[in-house]
C-alpha cells in the first residue's frame, strides 16, 4: 500500500489564510501610523477604524440583501466574541505605543497554543498529536525571535516596554477566547454577514470606550489629520478589518483549530519584515541575525505537520 502526502487546504481556503496573514502582519505598523504624528490618539484611531468598517459592511449587506442571512445563533456568537475581541484590540492599541509591531506579534503567537489548549479542555475539537508537535515547533520559532534582543532592539524605556508586554499577554488571552467562540460558527453562515455583525458590535464597544477615555478628541484630530495616518486608517478599516474578518470567519467554519492557530505564528514574520523596512530608525532599530532566520525556519517546519497530512492510497 503506497502513501501520499496531500494538503488539507483547497485554493479558496489557502487564499483566505494568506489574506489574514497579510492583514494581521501589516496591521501592527499601520496601527502605529494612525496614532503617530499627525494622526489620532490610540483609542480614537481604534474606534474610527471600526466605525468606518461597520458603515461599509452595513451598506454592502443592505445593497446585497445579506441581512436575511442573520440568524439567532450567528448573532449571539458574534456578540459574545465581540467582548474579548474588543479587549484584545484595546490591548494592542495601548501596547504598540511602546512595543514594536514585530515584538508584539511574537507575543501574540502564544495564543496559538492557548487556542488548542482551550479547544481540548472544552472538548470542542480533538487536537491530533502531530498538530501539537507542529504548534510547539512554531512557538519555539517565535520564541527565538522574541528573545533575540540583538534583532529586536528599540530606543523606548524598559519599564514602558515591560508594561506593554504584560498588556499584550492579557490581549493574547482575550484573542484566544474569541477564536474559540468564533470556531463554533455554522459552515452554512455567510462569512461576510457574520463578520459584519462582529464588526458592528466591536465598533459600538470601541466607540463607547473612546468617548469615555478620550472625550472630545475626534474633531480636533480630524482638523489636523495628515495624509499618511488617514491612508493607514483606511487600510485598517477596509483590508485589516472588513476583508480580514470575512476571511477569518470563512476559515473558522472550514478548517481545524490548529490551522487557525498557525496564523499567529506566521504573522510575526510579516510584521518584522515591515518593521525592518518601514519603521523610523530614530524610534526602532531592527536587524536580522542567524537566530532570526533559525526561528523563521522552525516556524515553517512546524507548519508541515499542521497543514499536511498523510493519507493511504
């Protein structure tokens, strides 16, 4: 009997996976641009990003008659997931004021292991041994990149960075919880409509937080807004939110949790590459060392047992 290795991912799923990787990998740098010089304060940037995405999503749903796709289960799952997702977003927007995007993304990779652990403990999905092996290899790779201080050095204060790391750890737990909730969606649900419900709920929560923490901050910032933060905000609203959430929810209904978790290990590589070529050198210094490339190799090695499986012919 011969054996062949076949991928679990058809092209549509692979494309959605790549979209989420690109969106999540670029969002860290875009975040910093939106609340950088000539931009918004961090809470206001988060709220406006999701408000814009929500408006676009609602208009598209009305024009395409997608509102009929909303059902009670979809509604309640998205509302439930919106709470930890909002807390996750707040954590990111606070932490990345003092942490480089690539560093924050490597911390978030811990959520990959948490997703599998929660799924196994709750009995929502049986995690194969090969998936655990691959996930731990990926985590070892991101850990090497994070601990490689020579490749991720900054000019920010150590105390502020330490606090940002703790915030990112809390945000990681929130993201893992939201992913497990979203994984319970029905494959028959329309991904765009489901994403629209989630985005609208998050937009409401983020707007409430922004109005409470930074009241009256929107109009003065709009008057002094520069082009680069505006473009970054539009990128965030359309690609990193509307398109990315649709792709992510599409994936949650069609692939296993280990493949969802694999997203958190690849996005740091995109984030670090963007930091290396686009971040301002007076704020962040990024260099690649052999440890960086070894960590990246471990990540790609770990993806093999997660994404591929052996079948008997």
